[in-house]
C-alpha cells in the first residue's frame, strides 16, 4: 500500500499555508504525491496551483468535509500528460455533445481528465473514449474556431452572446420559477427549492457579469492592445490576471453546481404528468439556460482565461528583457 506524506495545514500560519504547499509540490519528482489535511475545502488552492503550475498534477478528495478535508495531490510526468476534457472540447467542440450525453461537465470540470471524471462518477471510460474517437473521425462541420480568435474579439463575443443571454433570460426564468412554485408547491414541493436555487443563481450571475465586464475583460482587451503596440502591461488593481480569473472560475463552479442541483431535482427536466404550460416552459428554459452556461463557462475557463494568463506572462517577460 502506498504511503504518502501528510501535510497538516491547520498547523501552519495562514499567510504561509500556500507557499508551504507550493514548496512541497515543487520538491516532488514526477508521479510522487502528498496529502493535504485541512479544516475547510482547499478549492482556492486548486485554482492557484492550476494557474501557476499548469495542468501538471492530479487532485483527488480522500475526505470531503464537513469537519476535515483531505486531498491527495500527485505531480504528473510532463511526458505522460493526459489531455483534459477542456482541452479536448477546445480542439473539437463536437466532443462537448459526448460529454453532455454522459452528464460530464466540460466547463467547470474542464481541467480534469476523462479517466478522473469516470472514476468519480462510476462511468465506463472505454465507452466514452470510443464515442469521442468516433466524433473525431467524422468530417468536421463548419463552425466557430474559438481557440483561434483574438482574445479581445472573444471577450466581446462572450459579452454580446452569453452575457446578453443571461441578462435577458434571468428575470423571465426567475418570475416563471416563482410562479410555478406558488401554484404547484403542494403537489410538487421540489418546485420551491428549484425557485430558491435559481433566484440565487440569477443574483450571483448578475454580480459576476459586472465584475467580468468592468474588471476582467477590459484588462484582457487592454493587454491585447498593448501587446500589439509594444506598450507596457496595463495597470490594474490586482497583481496578476490570475487573481480575478481564479475568483471567476470559483463562481462559475458555484453556478454549475447550482444548475446540477436543479437538474437532479427535476430528474433531468422530466415533466410530471399533466404539467401545465408554465411548468413545461420553465423546464425548457432551465435546460436552455444550463446549456448556455456550459458553453459560456467553457469559453472562459478553457480558452479566454488560460490564454490571457499566458499573454500577461509573455508581456511581462518582454518588459523584463527591455
């Protein structure tokens, strides 16, 4: 049985926790690992590790609260690096349909491999890989090549397509969910929870979009422009673009988890017998909203944010050389 070092971070002063964990990770050889023992979910560390070291590790929960969280972190051999779900969809967007079919999150969970997700969900990885290969062998259809778009153009596309969709649909779906809950709460008490969850999703996403449109995207667009002109990196209220994008990814995950909870409460949007028009429309709009969220978050988590981080580092490197 493999014995791994356990790092009890509850015994470390807060400001030294992440530096100590990074020091431990950097000391590992490929395929070596250690366990973090903490008194809260170390998810922020996951995003920081991804942002600063890249997809060069595995992250497995051994205990997941409510009092202790234990996570096994293993360094991956760079030569044996496995393509992540997000990378697969970025290269070939048709594969998103395969992941949707099996209930696999390709946006918030895009940094995981197929094998990791299948192990967690108890899915047959061989079957999924077979379907992914079948899609890959098909004649590619004409479509947007988001991975090839300039970042400033991609940011504008996200605002004009997905942000506008959220702004236009949240009020309507919220009103509809509240109406269905009020009318059908006696026979279908789950409608109350569905309405409550979506009310929170709507409020949280409204604030989220404001932060992206007023802080993150303007910086990304300025970074692109300054790179073209050879000017210095734009001045911002944060040390690095990694800081706000990590926060955005955490908020994406919260929204994804909320929509997953709604999907579970609705039994994959299965209408009860005799559902009225409002009930039917609500389920249709919730499913549509979830699909848009998946596509929206994929463009940010798997394309815009990683490329912006890389561009910023490249820009800073050029300034140092000067």
